[in-house]
C-alpha cells in the first residue's frame, strides 16, 4: 500500500484502504465529512458525515472474502452498543452539531476488498441505540 | 389535543388516550410520544411488561409496512400514569398513533370535539388484531364520558353493545389513522341487544333426551327454581353429566343486563368467539377434577377470572367431586357464600363476580357401585368412609339437595311416553322465581337459597302439620338449627313450584327426602 508508513500491518492497511474507499463513496453521493477517525475517550468513530438534515455516524467494515459472512454482520451487538455510546458522547461535547439536524443515524459502509475494484455498499440506519 | 411543535420545529409531543384493564375494571392510560433529533432509540416507559416492551418491534414493522416513515430519531413513549402496571399488546395501536402524530404523519382530528381512545394489537403487516376485554374497556370509557373508541374490527360487535359510545372499527393501522384524522368518521352501528338475545336463546341440549330419572329430574327442577346447590350421587354412566348439562336450558333466560355481565367476563378471559359477540345462554362450566385452586376461583400474577367466575349466573359442574384438590374445594366457600370472589395480590386486590349454582356429582364409593341394584360394591368399608370424608362439613353444608341418580334400566329407556322438554320445565321454574322475587322484595336476595335465617323466620309460612313433621325430623334425624332452615328453604321452593301460598307437610316431606340421600350424612 503506497503512501502509508510501512510499519502498518496488512490488516490495518486493509482497514485504512476501506475507510478511504468509504469516504470517497460518501462524498461522491453528496455527504460532507465532518470527521474521520474521531477519537472519543478510548474509542474511535470511523466517519461522521452530514447531508442535508441527516447526521450519520458511519462504521466501516472491510472483508477480503465472504467466508465469515457479510462485512456488516461483523458489527455485533457489543460493537453497536459501543458506537451508540461514543456517538452520544461526541454529540454531548458538540451540541451545535445538531443544529438543523432532524435525523441522527447509525450507518454501516461495507467494503468487499476481494474484488478489484473493491465493492462498496452503504446501509443507512443499520442499527439504533437499542440494537 | 393541541399538538403544536416547539418554536424550533424540532421536538413534538403527541398524546393518545387509551385504557388498561385490571380484572374487569378499566383504568385510563395516556400514551405520550416524544420524538427528538438525537441518537436514534425507541424506548417505552411507564411500568410496561414484556408484551408492551415487544410492542416496539410490532409498531416499527407495522408503521413501515403501512407506507409510513419511521425516521431515525429518539422516540420516547410514556404510558401515564407511571405507577399503573401496563400489560399485554393492546397499547400497540395508541403507541403507533401517538408516534405518527408526533412525527407529523397524522393529525389528531378530535380537537374540541371530545377525545376518542384507541386500543388494539398490531401485526407486522399493519393489520389490527383483536384484544381481550373490549367490552369491559368500552364500558369503562363510557362511564368516564369518553366520546368514542377506535379498535380492531374483530372487537367492534362486542364494544358496540355499550350504548352511547361511538365505536370506530379498523382492519389496519391505515384505517385507524383515517378515523383519527376525521375525528371519528363513520361509526359502527350500535348492537341490537334484544335481537341478539332472541337469536341466541333456545339452542343447547334438551331434557327431552333423558329417559327415566324422574326423581333426579324433579330434584334438579327444585334446585334451579330456588337456586339451590345440588349434589348428584350415582354409579358411572348413570347420566349425572347429561342431566347437569341440561340445567342452563331450564334456568330462566338471561336478561339483557345479565348477558352483558357474563359477556364481560368471557371477554376479559379471551373466550369470546368473534362471530358471537354476546353470550346469550347461561354458562355451563365443567372444570376437570385436577384443576388448581387458582384455575377454579381465579388469580395468577395477572389475575384472571377462574371457572367459578366464568360460571357466573350459570352452572358450575364439578364431576368426581371428592377427587378435587382440597385447596380447590375449600376456596369455593367464599364465592358460594358471597356470590363473588376477591383475589388479593401484592399490588392489587380484585373482585370478580361469581354467583353460581353449584352442581356436584360423585360416585357413592371409589368403585362406584355401592347401593346399586344389580352390581356389588367391591370397596372395603374404610375406603368408602375415606372417600366420603374428603368432603368437609362446611362445604357439604352449602349444598341443599342431595339426590341419587341410579342406573337407568332398559325398561325405563324404552318408555314410550316422551320425557318433558326443557321448555316446559323452564316455564314452571320462571313462574316459581317470579313468586320468590315478589316475596323477597327488599331483602336483596333473588331466590330462596339466598334467604337469611331471619328471612326464613319472617317470610316462610309453614302450616301446622308441616311444623309437626319438622319437629319430628329434628328429633329423629338430629338436624341442626341451620339444617332445619335449609329444609324450610327447599320446602318453600317446592311450595312455590306448586303455586301454594304456605308450606304444607307434603312440601316439608319432599324437602327432607333430599337431605337424607347422597353422601349419607345429614
């Protein structure tokens, strides 16, 4: 993977590339990225994006093969719960981020890296705070 | 309900009226929905049970499948008052409506015209499923002056039995929204109670099918005429159950008010068939002898009416009487005495009506053939004693008539003279009850069985030879004072059937004959 420090291992590199692909995918569809890899406490939110009155917290999941199921299945209840909590903390620290917002969503962007070019799928409102 | 958004145009609060049942009584519940832009979540507060919590999934699917939007926002639903436990799926509809109003997808059209309440369970496809207890809910709403009720179409016939309440049936969530936006719309026609009662009367098993058993038939007629409890003793297959099943058919027809009362209990128990919204025949309940005391008198975590309440204004038939659990039999004492049953739980105390006629049946001994004309009893004497001893004195004491039901001989079965029909017997019963009502006017009782000892002294006139016979019986049979009262009560019923103004020796003699039989005790 050119352009990244070579200390990065293959798994991290895949994740990074997938996030890039997801970000591009969102931007092409009119989303404005507010933040990438936003650190909240000890956790991290992959992408925070805004389009119109919708604020989306996007979790990016990449897979090379589909032997372990679809990428979005890897976002298990524990992970969902964690993302929801981080998102609430992120909003709490920036109340102005809700200005003009009607809907807050948790989306998943899955990246299938087993094909070239990689296939990107966007799942809007993939989950909520209660699962 | 005014339903203005906040100045920011963001959070909106919506309110829909609904109703919760505890026992047979309804309590008002206000369903509030608050929708705000925040991390998406859907929570229900206000002491909901598991079924109400699951309502979230049904509401979500029903809304999406009814072509409405389920926006990604924070939704909080409150069921007020918060200290009343909310149970069951009947809040699905008001929750969905409140949600749609709060998200601006529906408008409450009831402004200034009096509110309408909503109850109903939702299917995932947005269809409305019937709920239990619609009649009780409707009555309660009417009493509180609520204008109308939005409910599943399958419950409409039942709810429209309540005069003065507008009933808006819906098959789907979309139907319900249309009614809400119109502030009502087209109401279901009110039910014609008299017509329903007329149509439903007359079916059911008839006494004409029973050959022989003249003695038992007479005893049952007396028992029904005075609402006396009765114990039938006889060998297996003698026809005890057949006789008992025919009792509702010779009882006076249900009045409109009584039919409503019975229907309400069946509705709350979820036993009302949708195609027959009104119970028109007196109930006949025959629980198996393994029934628990809760099953018999009602109760459970969410108290439900038991068999004794389901038999309200009808017959409770307990076959194999001594085989019932002692706890179940003893639990019968209060309802037999008071005509209602009170169930106390940690948070609530509920009363269900239970004015029944108890018909018990038993074999004379464990093998069933003690005293039979042809077959020998094979039971050792101590087993016979044990069997009879399972029935406690206080319980037997509440049974006025005991009668033997012997096996019918083939000769009797071939009797060419047809037996009397239920209709003929019922006519006599109705006449006797009318006589009683006139005499009992002002005492609160409606039949001879419910006279107090004082009523017996002041209202029952026994002729001189009757008194002489009673005195002899008192000495010879060692009757207690209470037993004497009961003999007089039954004799009064027999006299009423006779059309006699006073109780004669013949009436006393027949009455005494019903005490000497059956379990053998006096």
